[in-house]
C-alpha cells in the first residue's frame, strides 16, 4: 500500500486560494499567481510536477471541482476541459450525490458523500500500491491533516502575499512536522517537503 501525500501551492502568508472564488476566478482573486511556476517554469520544476502526477488516485473537495454549491449542475465536468490532468480515479468530497463522471485520459470523478475516511478508503483501493494524493482545497487538506491521515506534505510556496482567502493549517493542531535539509526551487517557488510524525 502506498502513502497519502498532499501537494499544494501556498502564499507566503499561508493562503492556498485567494478571496472571492468565482467562475471567472476559480482560484480566487490573485490565486492563479500561486501556480505560475507550474506553467512558466515547468521544465525547471519537473521533479515537483512529476511528484504531483505520480499518484494512483486523488481526493479533492467539491470546491476544487466546481464553483457551485447545493444541487449539481450536471453539465459541469470540472475546470480542466475534456481531459483532466489526473489520469487516475479521482474522488470528490461532497454532500450532494452524483453519478461517477468518466473523462478522457483515464480520469473518472467519483462523488463521495460519506466523509474523508470513506473517500480515503475508496482511493486506497483504487490506487493499489501507488500513493493517494490529497489535492485540495484548503478545507479538504485541513480535514485530512487534523485527522492525521497525511504521511507527506509537499508545500510549493510562491513569493506572493494574498492577504486573505482560503488558509492552510486552520484548526489542524500540532502536526509534528519533520523536514529534510534541502528546499529546491526557483524565483517563482520554493518546494518544502514535510513528513508528518504524530
């Protein structure tokens, strides 16, 4: 069985998305700046990108999948177009049931209504020997951190101050983080890896 990992981009002041998320601003106002390194410097950050995409299954919150709340807009198939980047089973935490949504490239979104532990169990089964990756957003990652269910946290810290938005680490307690010695990166990002020891 693989580990549970989490890769998430974060501002210097601890936000993983800006304020006022909308259809026009899926990462909130200014939130897209957290991910410039993935697009403008993909080759220079190839190891970090490969680490994100190597999981055998993914888990995300509904807010990461769709802008709406309440009942589903069944025409909505995610932010990524016809072929999402995951290429693996992806489990979406939600309070509203929806049938699984197969997409091009091997991604099938499965909508889980019975909580973080149930989603992790299903993702572990789907991943087999590979890792399960917790994608985001902040509330989802914080729930998994608070429950002690993440083995390795990989923060991709952008030299950006957002001032407000969705904050990482709210309500998670003392995580017992242990970091290796190096922190590779570029002018757009510093990659920090932590093992959770509690």
